[in-house]
């Protein structure tokens, strides 16, 4: 049994060797007084804040109009709009009226500035386009709210730890604040034209309304989770934070209904796409391998009936028995979703040509 004792001693020594310095890795939260001063400065509506926000708005608007994801990400990095939002989360926990008023003032003026600049920039350029980057911010769902909650948690925690403060730009990228507001400005400029373009691509809400809902969801999610993180680290007290947490919870409950509806719509679309690709794989008489699915949109009509619109390309020789295909497809999708559906398929026939030249 001596070898068991030696083995146990070896593992104990190894564990102590590995963990003897771990206490150095533990970092205490920033002192409350220091954190208070940090947010006091971060929430100031300074010239630097508005200048950076103006530049970020211009960059984001250009990126949205040109459908450039990289440009939009660059704007999200330099946008300082997270500062007053994090300040709000902290002010609600410590119930500091000065910080709360300053954070609200800076946030509201910043939001107005972003919408105004994006509207003016779009009007100046005269571009009436609605690309995928714009449409992507018009249909928020509860997953976007979950991202905001996670981002608010990360932002609050990073603000209380000096060693990971460098993570804040990453948090700004993960949750969109300025781009949705820019889409609000673009949507206001486009007006009914933008609504019609969005509707033709399966977007049921207006561009400005949908993107503003995304911003509000991000705002509420960040404030709610940020407040919890500050509270759990013993900044302020539960008694002081009660009002702020109650307001945040009520706001979350109000937002969940439209966001859950969008998530269900996304779920329906994913099932419809899955059924279509299965049909193409298993039922070549319905959708031969030459069939190319180009777009799929879903919406509910006034009676609540689910409508699915599919654009598909087929060679001329395969574009027969179209009505039979539509009937069988609607039956399969209805069976998968366990609800009645109305399917419309736009079939675009084409004639392929080939040529081979020999010397």
C-alpha cells in the first residue's frame, strides 16, 4: 500500500504546485467611489462624445447604404453610446439622481443626433436602397434580447475590473446600438417606399419601427442585466435598486411579445426551408436537382393564415405540373408545422445554352 501513499502525495504536491499562485489571478471589484467617478465622467455630454457619435453614425450610415458589414462593424467600435447606457444601469442600482439625469440626457440627445444625421446623410446622398444589412435590423426577436442581456452583463463586469476593460470594444460590437438608430433615420427618409420594399421581401413591420424596436430591446436588456451585475457585486443595495429592476422587468415583459412573435416567424421559416430541401432530395419528381431556391418569405394575413412565398428557378424542360407541385409542397409544409398554410411558388423558367470551341 506504500505506492498508494506515494501516488497520493505526488498528486497533492502537483496540485499545490499548480494552484499556489491562483490567488494572484483573483481581482477584486473596483472601489465604489472610483467606479462612481468613472461613470460620472463617462456620462458627460462632452464635445468628444458627440464628435465620436457623429463620425460613428456617418460610417454606419454609409455601411448600411452600401451593404458593407465591415464598415458597420467599424462604426460600432468607435460609437460611445454604451457609456450613458452603462451609467443608467449603475445609477439605478445606487439610486443616484445626478448620474441618472446625466445618463438620460446624454442618451436621449445621442439618440436624436444619430437619427438626425443618418436621415440627413441619406437625404443628401439621395440613395433609396434597402439592402440586407438594413433589413437584418428591422425584424428583432427574443434572441436579440438575449444577446443584449449577455452584452450588458459583460459590459457591467468589464467596467468593474481594470484588467479586462479592454473587452468593452468587443461588447460594443456584439450588441448593435448605433446601426439600428441609423436604420431608423434611413427608414424615416424612405417613408412609404421603404415600407413597400421591405414588405416585398417579407418584412411585416416598417423599417423605422422595426429597427427602433431592436434598439429599445438592446437598451432594456443591457440596463437590466447590467443592474443585476452591479447589484451582485454589492454596488448599491436591493432596496435602492428595487424600482429600477421593477421598471426593467416590466419593460422586458412588454417587449417579449413582439420579439417572441418574430422568433416564431424565424422558426417557421427554418422549418419551411428544411422541408423544401428534403423534398428536393427525396422527391425529385417535385423538385428536381436542377431546381434552385432563390428566396423564401413568410407572413400572416389578416385572418392569421400563414403565407409562404417561394421564388424558384427551373430549366424549361423541368417546369411542368407546377400546380401539382405547389399542392404537394403546401401539404408537406402544413404537416411539418402542424397548421394550415398557403404556399405561393413563383417559377422562373430558363433555357441553358452551352458552347465549346475547338482549335
